[in-house]
C-alpha cells in the first residue's frame, strides 16, 4: 500500500486503463482529450506566480481522478508513438527473495526490452497479457518498488509534474507519492470513450465525500457475466475445452473481455495462485479454450465465490433480470458493441457512425464503445460511402468533443 497519509475526503481516485493493442493506438488523440475532460482540469492563469500555480494545480489534482495508462501490444516494436511506448510493459526479472517483486530486465546495460506474449486471435496469450497488465497496475503505489510507475501517469498535471523524472527505461524512482489504483479497466485499440472522464468517475465511484453506505453501492466491478454458453460455438470451444478435473463446469462463467474490476476483486484474482493453489498458475487450464479472455476472469471470480447464481441457483443468461451477482458485481457491460451482424465478431465502425454509436452506448449506460477501425482496414463490402475517406474513418477530437462534451447530437 501507499505510505501517503490521506483522509477519505482528499484521497485521489485512481483509474488504470489497460490497453491491449496490435501496435499503435489509432485514436490516441481522442484518449488524450478524454484525459483532460474533467471540470477541474482547468488551465492555470499564466499571470500567477510559480508558487500560486503549484498550489492551484495541487488543489485541482485532488479533485481530478488520476489515470494511469498501461499497454500490451502484439508488436510493441512497431509502436511509433513515444507516448504509448513509454507506457508499454517491459520485460521483467523476478527476484524470488523479494516477495515476487519485478524489476525491468536489462542486458549488459542496454535499455529494457518491451514485454509481449505476441497473442494470436483467441489464444490464451491474450489472457496472459490481461493478467500481466492487471498485476503491473496493482503494483502502482506499492512501497519498496524500484520501477518508475510515474511513467504510466497520464492525466494533465500528473505527467507534467513528474516528466522530469520519467524515462522510457522506467527504472528511475520518482520519490513521488502515487495512490494505488482503485479501478482496472480493460480496453482495446478499437475502443473510444463515449463519456467524459468526469462522467466515468461518477459512474465508477459515485459522488465525492459520499457516506459509506452510498459509496458501497458503487464499489463494484462491472462484469457482464453469464453462467451458460450463449451458443454451440461457446459450448464446444469454451465450456467443453476446460477439463472438469481442473475446474468443475458449474464454476465456468463467461463475460465481455472489456470489463472493469475494483481493486479488491483484482487483488483476489491476482493472489489466487499464492492463496489457494500453492503457487500454481490457473491460466494453463484455459490453454485449449478459444477466446479464454472471455472465460478466465469471470470463472476465477466464480471459483472465489465473488460471482454466483442468484434466485435459488437459477442459471444466469441474457434473459436474467437485474445486475447483482453476490453483491460485489454489477452484471452489465461497460463497453458497447454491436453483435447483431455476427456471433463471432462485433460490427466495425468508423467516424461516419460516431454519433449514432455514442447515442446507443450512452442509452445503455456504457462508458466506452467499440469497434472503431480505420476505413482502409475494412473489406470493400463493409465500407460505407466515401464521406470519411479523407481521414481514413478516424474520429477527430472535434467529432468527439462535439458529441461527448458539448452533447450536440442533433
């Protein structure tokens, strides 16, 4: 835990965006704008003194949620953005005498190398990448770590105050107090926010200085989980692909890969091997499971009793009512996508679809939406008209601000 002494009122809320990408982030410009979309993220008057500026910035930062961005790419060496390269996972060495602490791996004084499982579609390596991202985010704010977690900080003010002590190598200690991460959100390169950072904070945490009883209503993971296969493909390649002697079938659950976990639930998943399996990892049990990234996390939560069936043990599926699963899980999706065209892949969107997707996503209560792709990546039969051809279908900052911040949807 962090040594910083804070009270309930002034403890900064901390969100980690855990990106899974192929290489670069096509809408990096939009995500950077989202990071600024909190009402307390106001620019400091240039006429103020340096001392006054620091005081104002410090006060503003307390009101603004801290956001760390972490990335695992299939091809990290192809990433051109320095901003994203700085936030990519690095190869690690484990010191067995240091309670499993990790340190960047360097070869003969060279810069640390990027870490990647280079996952293929549907492979268990995607699940491993998600576990690695979550575990790295859990270490942010821990005492005794030499890794420079400041390199992940991405909210305005945080990155500016700490950039002098941040290097791509990620090995220098900042000496700054960074609060532990409270919410862990899995996102892909095709995801875009359909709410402002301020709205996202309210949805995940509730009002500031709320009573304990009110705050507990928001202290829940968002996992759109079900206890039964949703089709024959899921039955054969997911449920039946897991050996019953590894995990009993009644503990196998499925959910959207793009979920948000509270710190309590993320820690429960991360410590499962040490607390319950004598150090044995559980992910190998999913090696033959197609798209295990949809199965692993809800199944682990079910094994831990965090997710369970309600109403006398009835199966949980698309027709189940309510959001509650054992009181700690909101059974709802955080990221909107359209599966109406195919059971295998969600529909692809470009800037031409932006306003319509935002309206549908917000109507459902989602905070993000996917799958936004480049126009050039679509097959000819999937391409819309040539309206967005000039910008390859990329959603611009103006597009995003107009609809999400200004709420101009007419």
